[in-house]
């Protein structure tokens, strides 16, 4: 896939931007949806380093556009934090004291299927 290049000592070098997205509907994104997101969200998010926020409601097209921009900005900020932290700690913090972390920001038109029976 030419995403990484194997370096001596089993190190890797990225051949793509750290901030790329998989092709919408493509095989990697399908895998992410089928396996990774299911596993990622299979928790109560109650640990000391966990957060989960869910907000929903009816919104106009203008509101959707504004929410999309906020999520894009949040994604950019989160990626910058990951990059900065990786660069700062690469040489100082041993790998065994660092931990993996992931975040999901999502927005879509959606209405809970369980509400359908309550509609008039």
C-alpha cells in the first residue's frame, strides 16, 4: 500500500501525511467501522483517562455546516497535540511509559430507530 517504509532496527517511516483519511467506503474504512470502532466503543468510558460526550438534537443546514467546521478544527487540534507530544517524548520517554490513545469525532444526520414508533 506504500504507507510505510521499513527502516533498520524494525523502525518505520511514514510515506504519507500523518493526517490522512482512508477513502470513504474503501476497504480500510470498512475494516475500521466493522472492527476498530466496535472494539473502541465497547466500554463505559468511566476510567480516569476516558471521556465520552454525546449530544444530539435537531439542527438546521447552517448548524450542520457550523458543526462540521468545529469538528474539523477539533480534529486538527488533536492531531497537533499528538504530533507535539510524540516529538517531545520520542527521546525522553521510554516506550513502556507511553500509552496508545485514540479519539473519535463524528457527526451525521441521525435519528434513533427506537423513536420511530413514537412519531406521529
